[in-house]
C-alpha cells in the first residue's frame, strides 16, 4: 500500500481518520477555551498552561493502570465510548460557576481516559491495514493531527471571542459527540484482540512483558526520550521570540508535515533502515544552532529541518510492530503514545527550569545536546533488523501481509 488513494479505499480507514480528526479538533478548541477560562478566573499563567497541557502528564498513571483495556475491549465500542466520555467531560467544564478545582478534577479524569486512546486507535489501525500499510496510515493520521491543530487553534480563537470560552467548550463537546457517532456508525464490530478482563495487574504484567525484550526496549527509549527533549526546545519558543513564536510553531508544524509526507508516502522500504539513524539525529542537531542566538530566518530554518526528524518515529513504530505480537499491538502502541506524551511534559518542564536559570537559547542548546547524546547512546540497539525477524515475545506470530 503506497498511495493515499489505496489507503482511503481500505475498509474503515476513512471513518477512523474522521473520528481522529474530529477528536483532535474538539480537544484543540476546548483546550484553548479552558485555558482562557482558567486564566480569566485565576490570573495564573501556570494554571492556564496546565489546563491546556497538564492532562498529558497524567497519562503515565493511565499507562500503568488502565492500558490493559486497550486490547481487551471491542475496538468500535471503545473508540465511540472514549469520544462520548470526552464530550461529557468537556460539557461539564462549561458549567457556570464550576470551581477551578473541579475543572482540574475533570481534567485529571480526561488524562486517565486519554491513556487508552492511543492504544485503541492505533491498535485498530494495525488491524484495518495490512502490515505494509501501517507506516503510510500512521503518517496520514499524524499529518491530520498537525493540520487540525493549526486550524483548531485559529478557529478556537475566533470561537472564544464570538461564543465566549464556555460556548467554545460546548462546541468542543459537540465535536466529540459527532466523533462518537462516526465511530459507532462507520466502524464494524470486531472482537477484542486479547481475551480476559482488563485490570491493573494485567497492565503491569503486559508492560513488564513488553519492556523485557531488549530490542523493544531500545525502540521505546528512542521514541520517548529524544522526542521529549526536543519538545522541551519547542516549549521555549515564546520566551525566545515573543513576537514571532507563532511563526516558529507554524514552522515546526510545516517540518513535521513535510517529514511525515516524505517518509510515509515516498520513502522506499529499502531506504527505511538506512535513513532511520540520520532522521533521529536530524530531530535535534539543528537546535544546536541556538547556541549562537540565531536571527529569526536562521531560527525558522533550524526549526523546519529539525521537525522533519520527527518522522523517524514512524520508522520506529513500524519496527515496534515487527517486534510485537498482534494480540498486544494496542497495548504496545498505547504504551508508546502515553510514554511519548509524558516525556514531552517532562521535557518542557526541564527546559523551563534550565531557561529560568540561564536563557531560552542556552536551554534549547542544552536540551538538543542531551537529545543527540541519547540518540547516539541508543544507536547500537537500533541496528537494522534481520529480514526474517519476528515478534520478540516468542508467543504469537506477527500477522502476515495477506491477513
């Protein structure tokens, strides 16, 4: 599967794509509205930032308690149910005179629920598409997230002005409900990938099983740590260039879009293993230029080039799936998603702490240097896999392309 036409002809990919896009739009506009609402109520930039990005830090809790459900729930019911729960939570945050502590309590619940989202969505993607189509399908979903977030923030800003923050929250809730309806009506009923009831014990057991494989452990570390450190660089765009932060964020989105398009659509299979290491280094190396406090044109160029390197995560996810039995694919991808978001929150916190004591440019250089160092340290464990290598767990064979 090498073309977008083939991809969207695959049964159920279109409704999965639409459900993800609607959910991303809902989370973007509602996050902006809630951040505005919290800042208006408290005057605290910290609480406003936590209202928008705090739930990502909670995902580590869900990843250690709830993640076994990703493969033990029927995918259609789980996808529709999660969107419905998000819609109800968002509507609750729009209630007049809702205390700030209550709004954050709802956010905590959303963060826990969200820890299942990645595993359910990407595990289903792995079922819908043949193995040679996963890379292209995931790249399209990534592109959709980036484009939807850019449009969502723009539209959300207008809605906050026209409808008020609470009205925008209700609009976000409505988008979630539409996403739930699309999932329920557009996806077919499938049995859970794994038998049994989800539990905290099963989550810990499967996390340990996934982590016990040394090759898979290298993949997880490569997906989590360098990415999180570079998101720390991105979190400093505003203090680095207050008047041009929007341009830097847009440049990062452009680089990500270009990288996902080139890697997912045009990179031949024979080049994937060869270009994985250079792309992982590209993610961080351009940020080293910030040691020179570059002017805006050079800063934009560095950001675009570095963001192309995010496409290395597509190749790492493909590698992860080749090392994981189908029965655990949702859990494995959910662990990747939750770990990535958690490390991004950690990276932003570390970058802010370093910038507080030095400067934004220095902190960005430090984070980029650390990312390069981690990437080089992990390189020996990410050498090309033998062509015939199967799942590292040795329990369930991987699905063949014809399955």
